[in-house]
């Protein structure tokens, strides 16, 4: 809705005022000028006005962020391998990477449209790697904010190179091996995490453990398709509110995680300085 509103020339004054206010609050929009059509936001946590934030995010920690020098980099990344390339370029310029959180839609083999899937195992069809990791999120982090649908954690995900490359026998084989979450970005991101951690090219056809992750990492997928059911996918219908509900719930969970991690970091630093 906002994109359509923003395209209307009569709406330009509103968005100009919004940009000015965001600058004052430490929110900077960085448009894409070359290559990928991917805009980004850079958010200075220490400049955010807690009084104007969703109280579910900030809770009782309003004063704790005032001394923060942390940045949130929010990217509307494109599908598939582009996530790998963007992460690699970004990570080179970050001295202290505290967390990476990926939100996107997926197909589900054991849920319904509007459900939220949280994987802790990912098989990447690009590299044939299987990743096991400790996710930053569990069902309890999302469920309180989800009006409709269910939250399924500890899922096994498959990263597909394309949305039309999975046929019915293959989906059946995946389900029999307990893979229930089919998406397009987790594998490339995890390969990028590997290269950032070990400074070598990611392996192929191996099992990789991130059970002691180098930084906080988590993937939240909301179900947009049920490919084993006819007529219930994005090719035949629009997500409408069924997509908005899990999108807001998962975004809120990520924002709470970021704020919580930063408050904990600042408290640890303050305690160390006192001693």
C-alpha cells in the first residue's frame, strides 16, 4: 500500500517530511544506484526516540540504548544467491558483527499459509552443504505477536535454486526425510557466514556445524505456499492480510532480539568498567 501511495506525486510532501524526521532519529535511507535494485536503511540505535517506538520492542529498556554506538543495517534483499553476495560485501566493512537475521517467505510441507517456520537445519541445493546451527529464535519469540497461524520451530529447510524446480515426487522425498521448509536464501547466507568466519571458500557437499555460532543468527520464514495442495500458492492467490500478520510478528521478534542483545552488551561493558 505504501509503495502505491509513494508513487502518487501528491504524496511527495509527506515522504519529504518523513525523510527529515527519520534523519533526526538516526534512520538513514540509502538508495541503490548501481547493479542490484536493493535499497537499504542504516539505523543508529543510540539516536532512536524510545517514546515513539512500539512498546513491545523497547519494554522497560528505554534509557539503556542512549549510549549505544550500534548500527542496524536493514536490506530488502533479492532472492537466492544475491543474499550471499550482499552479505559478503557488507561483512567486509563491519568490524564487530553482532547478529544477522533473515526474514522471508517460504513454502511449507507441514503447515498452512500464514504459519511461521523457524529452521535449525538447512540443506543448500547450490552447494550440497547441510548446515546445523543454534537459531536465535524459538516459537515463544514469535507466537505472542501472531494473531492467526502457528509457529513451527526446529524445522529442517531446503534452499532451492528456483521456485519451479521442485516436482511432486521430490517434495514427497523431502517430506519423508523431515524437510518441511522450502525457501531460497538460507543456504547462500550460511555459505557467506562460513566464509566470513573461516576466511576460506565455503565447502561443497559437507555437513557444517554452527551450533556454537560466531555471531547471533536466525531465520524466520512465513508460509506463503503449500505446494502439495492445489490452488494454495502465490501463483493462484494474493497473500493479503494472511501475509501481513506473520510479517509484522516476525519483524517484531527480530527488533526485540536486536534491542535485547544490545542492552545486554552495554550492561556487560558497564559492569566491566566498574570493576
